[in-house]
């Protein structure tokens, strides 16, 4: 479970989930640089059963917080302000947040999960790691595999910023025995960091061929790339159709560019193209950008 907050670093919170079937689970978390990260909450090791649930996030009393947190919020939490602040006569001010959600049946969840991974892999294939983190932040209950992609994206973002220590901490926070989605991509970067510090002597595709004997499973990143290439081969002529559709929508929406505001119009146009052609937003964006580059 991942979330964002403006609460001070190291502030202690409690996450609890209760279900209409009597299910109840609780995890303690600490704020870390504006993030809340909790291990996966399960039902005796399995996923939550379909039904309605309530998530509650509460802070521990100010007096039980670390001194560094007390110095900011006060021993009685008297410096906490906002609509999520609850006042207790003895314990003082505390944070309280409640959110209701539903768990769908397995088939619906599976379909929704595949759509999520299509979006994530689209961003991964184009190196849009900040967008991956933003995308995951919006997911209510990301599973372990998605959380690993969050850490993987942090590795790249820290690395691009020149913070090698935090980059490696993020990469190696992914368990050594991780066997989930895109484990081939994660292990590729771990292999490079273990044996080649300064430069990459071979590509990801070379790694799959040389060190994995071209072993490709439906949950591997190599599978996604292979599928994308096949789709690209069969739909090459469709790229021009997508490009023309987006340009037409652009002209209509922006009065031929006279009123163009990228942060407003780009998401609207790409979303329309996504629905029209039955593809993800990232796929529509990638097709458009590739076609635009070809026409230059």
C-alpha cells in the first residue's frame, strides 16, 4: 500500500482495514519523505475476498511520536491543523482518515489488472518513470508487483538525479528472490550494477538471449516488448490513422493551435484517441510521437 502525505518524516501511523465479512487487519507505518509505504495486507496470505471494506488511517498520539516529530506537531499534536485532525481529550490532536472501497470479483480484477500493466509497461518502455510513480500513487491498493515497479522507478529517478546511493537502495529494496511481474527487467539492472558499474555492455534484449536463454513468460517484460513489436508490425499502417485522428482532434479543440495549452489539451486528446482506438493512453502517445518524428 502506497500513499503520499505532508506529515513530518518518521511520524507513526496505523493503517487498518475492516470488511463486511468480519475481516480485520492492521499495519503500523512511518512517514518517509512524504510517502507512506506498507507491506501488502492479506487475508491469511491470500488476497481480499470480493466485498466492501473500510480503510482507516490514524496517527499515534503525539506523546508516542519520535522527538523530531513532537518538535513539529507538539507533544499533544496541538500544531496539527486541517479537516483530518481529530481532537481527543486525553491524547490531544491526532490524524484520522476513513475511506470506503470495494474489492471486485477475480475476473473483473484480472481484467482491470491487465489494463494497469499495459499502462505501466507502456511507460516503462519509454522511460517515463515519474509518470509511473504518479500513476501508482493513484492506485488505491497496489499489489506487491506494482509496488516493486514503484521502487524500480525510484531507482531510475534517483539515478538520473545523480543520487547513486538512494538509487541503489531503491533497486535492492526489491527482494533478491522476487519472481513477480517484470522480474527479468529488474534482474537485468541488478546484474548491470553487480558486474558493470560504469557502462552497459549489452542491451536488455541481449541479456534475455544470453543469460535467460530467451526464456520469456507472459508476466515478463520481454513478453510485453515482443507482443508490442508484433502489434506494431501488423498495425504499421494504422499509425498514420492514429496520427491523423489526433491531429484532427487537436485542430478542433485548440482552434488549429491558437488556444493550445499542453497540460490541458494533451491529456484530453490522448484520452479520446485511447478510447477511439481501444488502446492505452501511453500507446496512443507513443504512436503519435513516433509518427511525428517520421514526418519531420
